[in-house]
C-alpha cells in the first residue's frame, strides 16, 4: 500500500501571485483557497478459490485441488473482463467416493475424503489506484466565527478499480470481474459540496 497526502494553497489573493492588490470582492471570493488530497495505491486483494458445487455427502470440500499456479493466463482484451483473471483449469474438485472402505485416488492422484490442497488467499485480485481531492476556504465572519466552504471529489481521475473476480473456478463466469469498488473507496468519481459553520 502507498499513500501520499498533499496540501497546496492556491496563489490567489492578497500577498499572492495573482489578484494581489485587487478590489475587496474578487480577493475575498477567489483568494486563500486551498487544494488538498490523498493519493492511494494498493496491490491486489488476496482471495481464495472455491468450488460452488460440492457434495459434502460424498466427501468433497469447498477448496479444490490445485494442479498449477493458475496465474498464467492470456487472451484478447482486458484480463478479468474479456477473459478470466486466473486459469480455472488449474483447479479440480476434491476426489469423491461412495464408500469409505474401497476408494482409489482420482486421475491426478488425489485421495478421497482429503481437503483440497488449494490454500487460503493464494491469488491476488486487481490493484487499486485513486486520488481524492478537496478544495476549501474559510470565510471569516467575526473573530471566532467563520464558514468553511468545501468541494470534495472522490477518485477525481475516475480510474476504474475492480472488485475481486468470481472465485468459483467451476462456474461459467469463473475468473470474471462483475463490478467495481463502491463509491468513496476507489469507485466511480463522486462529488459533494459542504458548508460548515465554525464558532
């Protein structure tokens, strides 16, 4: 995770580069604004591969067996949207057997009634990158009273940040991303205006 915080007083108003010595109204309206914000970058969130069609009565487990890393994928378009984020073929269901006394390993050598060897959080989802900004100014009304005007923009670049892909390897949408992060945490760009009375 990487986070950067910035704060920049805009160069408008009395004693600044622009509007210095201007009449009272433009100086009061456009001077002494500040721009601040945060820039955040995350690596992908770990997630666990699961089997959505297990039969617990036959000794299957929701964590499958892993035949390969599952990270070597390629295709046309964008990974996770046009083709799977991971390789569903790298996983197979745990072996099943109708009897507990006469069971043979499956074609890959995995024994029935044994939990799958695919561990927890073995793959990483898409990373996240977003910048939140705030433009604000305090308008002084009296010695101890002021009004703060704020304009806040979340994910100002409108950079798409996706949720983890479908973790069920044996579904038709395995490895496909179906949504983006929620607003305010890397989701679509949103704005809000606020006035705060300080006394």
